[in-house]
């Protein structure tokens, strides 16, 4: 008996000491986009009339173990046995070809872009005009553009030709042979940002001349920038939520903005949570960790969970008791579902079912 007990103790000690190449995902915090977080409103809107809101439109998160944390065998087994957590290979969350800093930067950029798209989708839904402009999204280190063009610079023209969409930039640059010069007419990023903040026209434009170089994969002329689209808004919308990354809160941010900008109370006082990416057109996309997000939402009192169509099957496999999973594919779907919820017409909701 004593020998068996000692053997068990030895095995447990060994299990605690043996690291395994796994990480753990678990339900994370959930925040009401209509409320406050850290003592200040999550959605801060100025320059446009806003309306009182009730109920909840909660965004949801997944908590993960850190990149440097190494689970031991006992923790991994407990995670596998546990109901609400998910143990996955460490490389699933932290690929070997990316450093922790690179991953943090990537998720921060995704979160920032999700906020931008949420604003655009919300205002488009309300038929409020949103301005667009072509900007420098990134500059390649060591390229001709480094130090001369900067992320956020607004590209007005290339070689005198007006730029209307990001693809125009590459078309005009590649008309050149490597080694030839190309002229960019830009509004510097700082001036563009200041003008937007002060709701005025930019005061100055600069001409930046670059010498093209040859692309590494072919003989195209390039200058080493990625062009993208930026938006200008007719009034200020700020989303304040620290320590969150990734794009999955886009849908709930967009719904929160619509709720605050319209006299209708979208939730009717109900507790609605959800997840999903969103693009500028209002299309909702799938996310990771939906099983943990539904658990986290229900534990805080959510009655309904807006679920991206492509996540429905996974979410419905182990649905928390008392939580209705509502299938959505677009912003319009989500608003329609909220209308049914506040009117009590829940039998008409498109619900997620196992396998669908």
C-alpha cells in the first residue's frame, strides 16, 4: 500500500515537472459595447446625436496561455478532461516562424482594422456617408520608399495621374523600368490626421520622387510600399478597449455603434452577446474559439449569442444550457435577429444546430 502511494506521488511529481508542447484556451472576459470598461465608455461618439441604450451587446474573448509558458503534463491532462477549456499544440497559437512581438503586432493590427470596419459597416447601414482615400499601408525596410514615404501618407497622384483605388498605384509604378524615377503626390500622414481631427481640408501636399528598383520575384519596377484604403468619418467615433487583440469583435462593435446612433433600442433590454469579424460591406466572418466564447457569455448572463454562420456547427456541438445560438451572415441578419429578440418573436430566429 505504502509502495503504491509513493509511486503515485512520484508520478504526480514527475507530471508536474515534465513540460509538454501544448497551450490552453479558455473563456475570456466579455465586455458590453454599450457600457463602460476601465471607467470609461467603450464607444465614444461626438459630433452626432446619440441615444440612450439598454441591455447588452457584449463582445467576447478567449484567454490563452502566454507564448513563453510551458504546460506540464498534469495541466495538459486536466485541460483535456475539463469541459470548458481546450488544449491545443503550442504551435497552433504561436507559430515557430513568428516571434511573440510579431504576433502581438499582428493581433493589434487586426483589432485596429476590426474597429475601422465596424465604423464603416455601421455608418453604411445608417446611410451616413463615409469618405475613402488611398494611403500608404506599409513601407518595406531597405526599399527606395523607406524614410521618404510613411504609413498613413495619403497618395493623391502618381506621375500626375489621380489615384482612385489602391491598385492604381502598382499599375502606374510598374509602367516604369527598374531604375527610373516615379513621382508621388502625397499628403503627409501627420497633416492628414490633423486635418481629419479638426474637420478641415489638409493644408499642404508634397511631391516625393523615388527611384524604382527591381522586384525580388520578377523584373517589375517597385518602390517598396503597400497601398491600401483609409476612411474618413463625418464625426468622431472612438472605441476604447485595452488588452484585446484580433478581429473577432467587429460585429459587436458595429451593432453597438448603430444602437447608439438610432432612437430604436436594439436589444429591448435583453442580454445579447456575440462574435464575428466584419468587413466594410457588413459581411460577418468566422472566428476561432467560439466554444469558449459561448461559455464565457453564458456565465455572465447572456441569453442570446450572435454566431457567424460558419461557426454554427462548432458552437452547437456543446451549447451552454439557456443560451440561444443565433445564426448570422451579415450585419443585416444581426439587426433582423435583434428586432425579433426585442419583439419576443424568438421562434422566428435562425438558430444554429449541430452539423449546420
